[in-house]
């Protein structure tokens, strides 16, 4: 068991919360990305609008080792855009951490990458998977899957300028071509350009986040390159994580949406991959403490107005599967202060607690 008092999240929190169970990381899962050595092969996915500092600190309190901040546009960084610089706050308690860059101009991507390297981050990732029209319309993100020549120039420019930290690439199965050939070719180009690892999200850009992730393309790329391959898409629980590793042979896995409101997932995946006993699911009290801690961290690291807006979504993540939760979520969405948000959470949990004490079954998957 890790010593919680050494845990970065523990020291950073406003309300000290005792976390029930954090399994040891297993050295079997070790991932070497050039100079960066990770003990855990379970990485948090970059998610714009979600993976802020508070989210990352909460995850780290439950066994997450490597986290990504939110995606950064190369042009905004070069212009010293204030909002972008805020996303790049890099406190010592939030490490190891990667930054993801998006853009389509090789020279400007190289410049932005060099700036990132001086900022103390541990890894730089290049986005070749964002399906949003605003991004692909500029030739960036997933559009690069169809422009391997341009992608190659970006990779080469960035790896030439960034020497101290590993540069990785995150791709999708393809833009709209279901054969997987676009991803295959881009992965080969990435390897030849000095890229340290490739994350493969097994969906087409045209699918957005719908449909099922294809893990066979992850297996195909794993067989085609020698650099580490990180598998991503549809890991919703520890069993999925084990299956993804078995099906694809990937070196590590990246977890996205399923960890929103469920930081316990990291611990259960570590246990499954290490072949140790699954940690007990969190109790209602654990969920309440953690969501309140998350709210407190948002308040600590953002100004009140922004924190309220963010917390309306965040709180709902934690209670997304609660029966009769619709009214609760409506109230959270209408709350005007963080104090009100806290009171609604407390009241809702009191109600559930009373039901549990009266013997009613609680069917939220993550609450025992
Ligand atoms: C709200 C949201 C924002 C995302 N933002 C990014 C991003 O900025 N960069 C990126 O590479 N992927 C982004 N993704 C994709 C995830 O990193 C991940 O590849 C995808 O959700 C599939 O993994 P999952 O099935 O575990 O969620 C985002 C996904 C969501 C749902």
C-alpha cells in the first residue's frame, strides 16, 4: 500500500480525505518512454474541458501515475494566449505530466514544442486524432491521418527541436477509411521520425465518440512498430483493460471517459493487470468525500464563477448512474454558488444513506 501522506493529492487538498485502497503499482507494467520511466502502464487520456488540475490531482490520489493536461493549440501558445498559459500551470505536485499540442504548420508546431519543453513538462504528445471540425478544417488533428506527408514534417520538426523529453503521437484508426491503413502508415512514419510511442484510439474520426472502438487496429500497429503502443478506446472497467492488453498486446492502456467521476477505476485496473485482488468498490461515503474534495480543488485552482460552471458537470459525472438522479442533476445544474452545490450533494447523499440503512439496494455500479 502506498503511503498516502506522500501522495501529491493528499498534500494539495483542501479537505483531507482518506482514500480506502490504492494497490501497489506493479513493476511488470513498467513503461519506458525514452528518458521517462513510468511504473504504471495505465495512463489518463487527454480530454479537453475535463482533465484540469483538480481532475488530475484527484486521479493521482487513487493511483494514477501519468496524467495529461488539456490540449493546447500551437498558435495560441505562440501568441502567449492567456487562457492557454493558464492551462499550462505546472505545479510540482502534478507530476509526471504530459502536454498535448495540436496544429498543422510544421514550423509553428516546432516552435510551440520547443516552448513546452522549457516549461518543465515530462512528455509532449502530438494530436492526430481530434475529430472536431474547427480543428480538422485547419488541417490539424485527425485531418493529419489523410496528410501523411505533412504529418511527417511536423513529427520531424518537433523531434528535432525537442531533445530532453519524449515526443509521442496520438492517432485514431483513420479519418473515414475503415481499413485502418491510414493509422498503420502514420504509425510507421511516426516511428521513423523519432517519436517515442504511439497511442491508438480504435475509432475513425468520422465516428466521433460513437460506435465501438476497434482493438484489432491496435494489435496491427503493435505488430508493425518497435516503439511502445498505448491502446485506447472503450476501457470501461478492469476486465476491459485486461482484454485490451490480451487482444492487442499493447504496452500500456489509456483511459478516458470511464474515469470521469470514477477515479477508483485506476486502482481496479492496476489490480487486474497485476493479478491481485480487486479493491473494494467505494462506499457512498467515499463517493461523497471524493466529489466534495473535487469541488474544493476546483474552487482552490479556479475563480469562483468558472469553478461553479465546471462543478455542474463534474458532480454529475460522479452520480451519472444513480437511480432517480435526474432531479439531483437538475438541481446541480441550477446551483449558483459552490456552497449550494455542496449542500445539494450532502442532502442527496443523506437521502441515499437513509435508504441504504433501511436495506434498500444501491445500484450505482461504483458504490457498495
Ligand atoms: C470531452 C472529451 C474531450 C477530449 N479531448 C481530447 C483531446 O483534447 N485530445 C485527444 O487526443 N483526445 C481527446 N479526447 C479523446 C480521448 O482522449 C480518448 O481518446 C477517447 O475518449 C477514447 O477513449 P475512452 O473510450 O476511454 O473514452 C476527448 C474525449 C472526450 C470525451
